[in-house]
C-alpha cells in the first residue's frame, strides 16, 4: 500500500514538522508534494490526475483561497479526496463549532497543531498517521462503491435499451412524460390498460428510472399463484411454522425490500390476501407466517390490471380501501388502435428484433401490407403486433406483402376444431372414459389457443390455476 499525500502549508517550520511526523511511516505514506497556497494545490490536482489520496491542509494560508472555499474547490475536482485540516490554536471561533463547519463542508478530520515552541511534531505521530491511514481506507471504499455503481448504471442502461417503450404519437409521449414524473415519487402507482398495451413495460421503466433502481424489481403475477399459496409467496414463512415448512421462505415482499414490487393482475388477488396486503401498505410491516414479530419493509408498490377495477370495487370484489391505497398515482396505457401512427415504428423494431435473433436481414414491408397492418383493429394490442411480426419473419423472409399479412391475421383467429379430434366422425363408439378424455383434451387445447396465458385460460374456465395446471398434465398437455 502506498498512500500519497499532498501537503498545503505555507510555514516552512510546520512543513518540516509534518514531514518529521510521517517519517516513521515512510514505507506506507509518501508526501508527493508540498505547496504553499490554494491555487498551486488546485493546479497540482488538476494536472496530475490521481496524484494523491489524502491532503493535509493548514487552515490559514496566504493567497486568499483557503479553508471551506478551498475544500469545495478540491472536491469539485475529486469528491473522494480526503482532507485533514490542521490549525493553530489561535482560532477565534469556539473549536467545536469551527471543526463542525469544516466537516460539514467535507473535511475528513480536523486537528490542532502542537505548540511550535515545545514540539518537533505537528501532532501525536501515531494518531496522525492512523488518521491518514483511515482517511485512505475510506477513500478506497468510496472508489470501490463508485466503480460498482458505474457498472450497475451501465447494466440499467442496457436493461432499458433492450426493452424500449416506443412510439412518437402524442399519447405515447404523454405516457413517457408521466413515467419520468412519477419515477421519482415514492407513491404507489396503479397501471391500467387493455391486455398487451405495455403495462409491465411501464412498471419496469418506472423502477429503473427511480432512485430505487439499484435495488430489486420483483414482478409478481397474482393470477399465477394458487390461492392457498398466495400469502406464503407474498409474505414468506419461518421454518417449522406449519407441517412441511422444513425451511423458511423469504416472501416476495421481503425480496423487494428497498426496491419495487410489481403486483400484476392485481384484481385476481383473493379477498383474504387483499386484506393482508392492505395491512402491509398501511403499516409498512409484514407478518411472516409463524413469526410473532412483524418485519418492517420499505418498498414501492406498482400494481396493474386489465380489468375494470372500479367496477370490481362497486361489486365488492375488490376492497375499496386497498384500491385507494394502490391508486395514488395512475397511469393508463393506451390501446394500439388509439395510436395507430406508431404501428410502422413498432413493426420495424419488432422485425429487426426477430430478424436479428436469427441473424437475418429484416424483410421489406410492402405499402399495401403496411396499410393493412395500420388499419387492423389489434384487440391484442402491441403484444399481438409483436407476435404477428415474429410470424411474418418466418413466412415472408424477404418482402412482406398484403397477402402475407392477411394470412397471419386470420391465423390468429384460430377456429375451433369442429369435431373434437374426429370424435363425431368416427364410426366407432368409444367407451365413455376415452371419449370424455378426447373431448376434454380437444376443448382445453382450443381454450389455450384462444388465450395468451394459462392463467387467463384457467380464469375463463373458472378453474383455479393450480387445478387447471393439474388437469392439463393429466391430459398430457404439459
Ligand atoms: N410502446 C411499446 N414499445 C415497445 N414494446 C411494447 C410497447 N408496448 C408493449 N410492448 C411490448 O408488448 C408486449 C406486451 O407488453 P406488456 O407485457 O407490458 O403488456 P401488458 O399490458 O402487461 O399486458 P397484459 O395485461 O396482458 O399482462 C411486451 O413484449 C412489450 O415489451
Ligand atoms: Mg402484463
């Protein structure tokens, strides 16, 4: 370890005392240079980057630039430089207040010089050198923190670049403005909008543009967690709190502590879990199953739904008090049919994206193909456009023509198999068990083809997601 020191001192006698004090530690501490005024010190620091770690600075020096003003100028060059101030005893202000002001301005430490007539040293040598050592260590850990934060910053930039929120229409510009405004608030946000309009994307951008961006972003799909597991998934449990709880589990809220939790499809949260969530939002504390002491969390809650949540509140299916807690700030994502002018940009982006994944040149898009895409109604919004782009790359690798678009658009409205896997055309009468299985298999397949996610399929069938999953497995569909 080599600690490089800059000395700012204008009295030759005191310079000698400083050099004498650090002399026994010459293996570790090197005085790089000695300057007698603030201007020379700044010049040295500007010209010789990283030339020193610690500055020993006399408070009263000639040349006009000294004290607090000099500390500020030095920190403008490098805020991690550690400054130790030494002064004579003859300071007018009371010492405590004086030292305090210096430290508030950014000095690392403050010491009173030994009286010159009785001492060869500037300060007790062990204490003085330890002070330099500690200052150096603190600077090193600050530098490390800055480096890793720099790495995080670059990572966040790539996260956002990989998932851009595109569109130059006025509704999309408004949306990005709302995100920029709300990202810095700590209030909860309710994001509403049709399926596929980018609610999750908005949540991601809110988090990574917020002061919490270095902390966790934890997305939770409330529809995908089986009802009886919701509480333990969200809030966790401690070891041995119920049969089978051999290891404890960190809940999602605990994982998101300090950061952001994104509660997607919030309307699917059953009423008992809604009550628990409300308590967490009101008190900032979570009650882990099996623990009598609650656990404090500080996080931001973003929630999203594609349902009419107010209607649910009116029907008593969603707690009104919880709704108000979540709905402090609102963002509404517009359906694609309300910003059709963004379709060309979105399409180009998705075509490049999918072509890039396959190392191909993106296809050209014929004008009439683009016209057809631009007038389509897009019930599945941007997600549907994205899926269509992916299919177009496969069926029209060079040029996308109008008929290609017609083909993929009708493909999305897949028609049900009218005869359940040949069940009704077969001359043979099958045993009921077999026919029943055939029917159920065909019907489940049809329903899944009409839904984006299994959670949605389960919901449409009015089945618990866990039951739906099990039934699919029984029917060899998973
Ligand atoms: N403005 C946009 N720019 C770029 N991509 C977008 C935009 N809007 C949506 N997408 C993309 O469309 C897809 C669907 O978006 P997202 O999952 O955020 O929708 P959602 O509103 O959460 O839908 P759902 O209600 O069905 O969950 C994602 O791949 C997303 O990246
Ligand atoms: Mg979503």
